[in-house]
C-alpha cells in the first residue's frame, strides 16, 4: 500500500504538529542565541558578514571572489565591497593565481585569522558562563541536545578547537575549500 498524506499512519500525522513546534522553538532559540553571541563580535568590530567570510577562508582555505560570493549566497558586487573593506583593514590579502592570470585567490591574513579565533573564544566563553549557571542535569541535557542538533544539521564543524559541525561551508563551495589545501 502506498502511503499518501491521506492514508498516512496516525502516529506519523500526530507527530507533524510536534515537529513543527519543536522546529519553530529551535529556530527562535538559534536566532536569539546568535544575536546574544554577536555582541562579542560587535565589541571587537567584527561584523557577521566579515566573521562568516573569514570563517570560510580560515577553515576552508583560499577562495576566489566568486566562490566566496556563492558560499555567502550574495552577489559578486556585495562580496567585492566586503573584501575591499577587509583588505583595507588587513584581514584579507589577494594573490594572483600563477597559472591563470584571470584568477585571484583570497586568503585570510594572520590578523584576520587571529581576530576570527578571538571572536570564537569570546563567544564560547560568554556561552560557557551562561551554561555554568545551569544544574548538572540541565548541562547534561543541553550536551545531549547539542549532539542531536549537530546530527540533524549533518555533522559537526571541525575548527580545530571544538566539536561544532562543519556546516555546509564546503558544500557551498562545491566541495572545494580553496585550491587543493
């Protein structure tokens, strides 16, 4: 028997509103969490767009302007403006491709890498202090929830210091984290 929305088992249909409610609560919590943690970046002068672009270059390696625009899902002119500002502030450097004069690779500089890692440390420390106020059972539950969220999102981002998922950055770059790195 083929299962259609009309003849779907009652147990599956009964879960749909629960799934939507959980998804809505998780979505809202994620927005509020990111908004709160963003204050740490604001204090360092690191905008969300800059942090995201640096993250792509630091964890994925050098990228072209087109790859960065695709990964960020914004237009090339928007990415160009972002990169010009980041370059001016010493966060990014350009390098001509030795094999193709039309291609320019974007690299995070040592300053950009340092700023990104400092921002992450500040965000993690701020969140850790909030988590410290929870009791042991709540911390255990939160750790289990983090594992489930990572699994739902498709894995954990490996940044060298944590176990958060490597969120679709490589997928958005077409499986390439730069040029053979």
